[in-house]
């Protein structure tokens, strides 16, 4: 009987021990199951670049419509489309027969006026010589009369003085004639130079070095002189300065704040397979009302004329950059009640701590943290509203890149603006 009781007691003890162990095991599993999992990323050192990719269009640095100063018939034209010309090179020669007659007439008038000056000079010389003789005679009579009073009759003295004064007047008149002849000669010279200049305009020369992009006249055509800016007459040729080009890039309104003179951008001309770096040299400082873009220009050397005006280029402009900074995923940022950025960071024992941070450049995937975190700090990524400050979590590490290049595309080429002001 006692043996049975002993066995029963041992069985009860074993059952109780198993029950206790089972209870302890169940409570541990429940505790592990109650601890929430959280996706966690580590803060890293990296770079964030914000670049803008745009399509640009090449334009000539200058476009000039070459008009003749005078009207006439086209005697010869020396260039055609595609020809490369140098500044001062004769493009065409006009024939204006009436100008030749005018040149001859003004040359004759100039020669005649110069001969008039010579004649007037002779008259001055003659008048001055006569005046000198009469003046000397009058002075001798005065001295003789003063030395021996009554020796010279008063009538004779008066006649000598009158002749002296008359000769002086003749000298003055001759000098006045000389001045008039000189003025007439200057007028004749100016008229001759004017007509000569008009005749010189019959040789139409290139005002700039460039390429003939269009020809409007042929030999024998009557060409009207372009005398005013409102004249609707056709030019002889159109010249394009293509050795230096303007690359026009329409920068979107949101990115205007990042554009500065001297900024470097990468340029790729797919049509000729050429890539190079360019610098922004000017921009309009005005946003187009229709396209909401600002025209920005890069000067491009094109001495070998490999780039043809009108070609397109793909450009990449760095708007902002952060080098060797602390980066975290954008999903780790949470705005608090004061609209300030915070992160849910994990401390010792995997407890959540809400930290305020300062954000620099923000990309699409990464954000630059300028203060509040150090490399290696762990932060929760996504679903932060499910966790409380101080709560213990079970971290689930996720892999994130340390650096990011954000490429923004936008803008459109303002063809209307190019047509209105392309020539400058």
C-alpha cells in the first residue's frame, strides 16, 4: 500500500514539474511573439547628387541679313549657300551708272573749288603787296610833314592815307574771299566723299566672318538699298556666325534658383557623337509665361563647324550636391507635431528613441542628415506610427544604398522665342 502511495506521489510530482515547465515555456514564447518586428536601416556615409537633364538647341552666335546701302543691279555675286566667308570679303558687286556720273561731277566741283582757293590766295598776296607800298608811302609823307611843316600839302597827305586805308580794305576782302573759297571747297570735298562712299557701297562686303545660310539675289536682279530698319526689301544673303554657337537650354521654373553664371554642365551631341563640358555664360532672368522655363545659354566653340546650328544636345546640369555626408532612407523621416523632421532610432536593448534631425539635400530615396545622427546609427524604416518612444522591438535589418544621383528631366525648347530673337 505504501509502495503504491509512493509511486502515485512521484507521478504527481512529475506531472507538476512538467506542468510548471510547460507553463514557463508557454510564457516565453508568448513574450517573444508579443515583441514587434521593425525594419531597420543603418546611417551611412555617402553622396547625394541632384542633376537636371534637358534638351538644348544650338543657335548661331549672330545672324546677319546683308543689305546693300544703295539700290542697283546685281553685277556679280561671289557666294552661294554653304560658303564660308571672312569679315570684309566682297560678297557681291552692284552696278549703279548714275553714281559714276555723280562721282565725276563732285570731283570736278572739288577741283574747281581748290582752284578758287589758289586764285583767292593770289588776290590776297597782290592786295597785301599793294597795301604795303601805299602804307609805306603814307608813312613817309607823314614823317616829312612832321619834320618840315608846310612842305607837304594837306591834300596830298589825305590822298595817301585814303589809299592806305583802301588797300587795307582790299586785303580784308581778299581774305574773306579766301575763307568763302575754303568753305566751298570743304562742302565740295564732303559731297565728293559722300558720293564716293555710296559708290564704295556697290561692293557689298561681309560684316562678320561666317557661313552663307541663304542667298536671296542672282546676277542681273534689281536690288533695293536697305536704308531703314523698317525697310521690307530683301537682303542679298544671310550670314550665320557658326564658329561660335549659343547652346540654349530651357531651365524649368522650379530649378531657376540653382542656375548661376559659371556653372559647369555636361553636353552630349548625339548627332555627331561628341561630348564636352560647357559653362553657363548668361541667362534671361525671366521665366517664359507659356513654357514656364528660363532660357539659359552656353557658348560653344565650333571652329571646325562640326556642329550645325539647329542640332539638339542632351545636357546634364548639377543643381545641388552633398559629398561624404550621413545618409538614411527617406522613409526613415517622420514629421512631428511641429512639422519638424524626426527619426525613430534604435538604442541599446533595441529600444526606440525619437530623435529630431536636420535634413540637407533630399533625394527620391536618400536624405542628407546634417545633424542628429552618426554613421552606424540604426533607424526604423516605414510604419513608424506603430511604435512608441522607448518600446523594445525586434530589428529586421534592410540593405540600403549609401549614395544616390537624382536625375530630373524637364523643360521644352521655345521654338517661338528662337524664331523671334534668334538672330540678335
